[in-house]
């Protein structure tokens, strides 16, 4: 079961990182069509996968702390180096990014020039270090959940105070958004039998679909429900959790079929599994291979930003970006220091 778990996590990360590039094709290469349903769907469902899996894998028997020095080498070192190069390269990319790409924004802006994920994940590991100390003394599950909720409430309450100046050095916006899903991953591993029943049963899947549809609608189209503002944080947690149950259920089923004893996994499965294993390097380096597709703005608008043509364009664009990205990762891996500095491995 352990081997299968890793396999379907790799498949899921592979699909998620592919969606990351698809989203960037829409919002950075084509630009100006961010209201499309496909973009809203991608933007709201792919990143929770990485935080859940990170939270899941962070749990160790006895609440052992993660090695923060190792995490710094893996996450912070390549992010600082690659994002600094990106700031210098961006003016020559001819891309129109909705995210600021300056040295000031790298530290003061929520989205850190697009490199917010690794900063946020490192901070979540740091928070988990503190939680792990508490959880060694508090072993009751209900109390552990209550403590996690208290941490979450504190983060939500601190967010407007910390960001009052307009700067978000700590990335409180994304920490508040993804802390719950990281901790859900931790508890899923801590209570592995309940987790397995949840992703292997039909009723959790049906319930997740029933929760995802309205919560996604409320988050994706907030102007249609002005009263949502007071409940946005809770709605995001519901949307992320339900989307994860759907994704994990489908990925586990896909993996069990592809990697059944005696079966040779399909090229499709092997491709996404490989992307999953290289997801950090792809995330860090793919920006450099994005390319302008602005002439497609008007034709896609004239088509009403329909799902099928936009899906085709973003998939083809993502595959085109992946080729030089994966080649670059391969070349960097020939030197262990370059690999560590630029890909975190």
C-alpha cells in the first residue's frame, strides 16, 4: 500500500503541475482572458494538492519535526536564486504578467513574483515544527484538532494586521488560505485508516462533489453573492477539501489500475508520474520558457472563451513549455551543485 500511495501522489502532483503551466499559459502568455471558466477552475483546484501531500508526508511517528535546514536547502535556496534571475529576465520575456516581477515585490508582495508557493510551504513547515512540539504533549485527537483550528483562527485574525501597510512580507494571504489543507494532510496520515476509507468509498466522493460545486461557484463568482465576504475563509476550506477528496479518489483508482500486478503502466500514466517527481524543478524553471500568445486573445474572446478551444490551446502550450523545462532540469542534474541551486534536488 505504501508503494501505491507514493505512485498516486506522483500522478496527482503531475496533473497538478501540468495545470499550473496551463494556468500560466492563459494568464501570462495569452493574458486578458482570466474570466474564463477553465482558468477559474484551474486556479482554484490545483495548488491544494501540493499542500495536502506536503502535510501528509510531514507527519512522522512520534511527531518528529521536519529537518528545517534540509527544507531551506530544498525550498528557499533555489527559490531565491531562480526568482532573482527571473526578475532580471522578465523585461526581456515580452510577457504580460498579472503579478509584479521586481526585487521589491519578491519580498513585499503576496505572490513573490510567482514564487510564493515555496516560501509559503517553508513557513508552513515552520508552523508545523511548533505544532509537533505541542502534539507530543497533547495526544488527544479532538484537542489536537482544536489546537489546529486555534492556530488557523490566529493566522486569519493576524492577516489584516500584518498586511495593513499594503505589504505582505510573510505571505499571510496564502498562508491563511493553505494552512488548513496542509494540516488536513497531516491528520490524514495520522489517521490513515479513516483517510483510506474516505478515498475508497463512494459516499465521500458523492458528498465531496455536492460540496465542491456550490463552494467553487461562490469563490469563482463572488460578485454574484456579495454576502460571501464574511464567510470566504470557510468557503475556501470547504472547496479545497472537497476538491481534494475528488482528486485523491480518482487518482487512487487510476493508480490501482495502472500499477496493478502484472500491468505495464500506460505512457500517459508514466508521463504524469514523471512530472510529479519533477514538480518542484518544473515549478521553479518553467516561467523562463513561457512565451507570448497575445494574438490569440481576440479569437478566443470571439469564441466566448469556450472551454474546449481554451483547453486545447492551454494543453498544447503547456506541452510546448514542458519540453525545454524538462531538458533544462536534465542538464542541471548532471552537476549536483547546479541541481541543488536551481531545482532543489
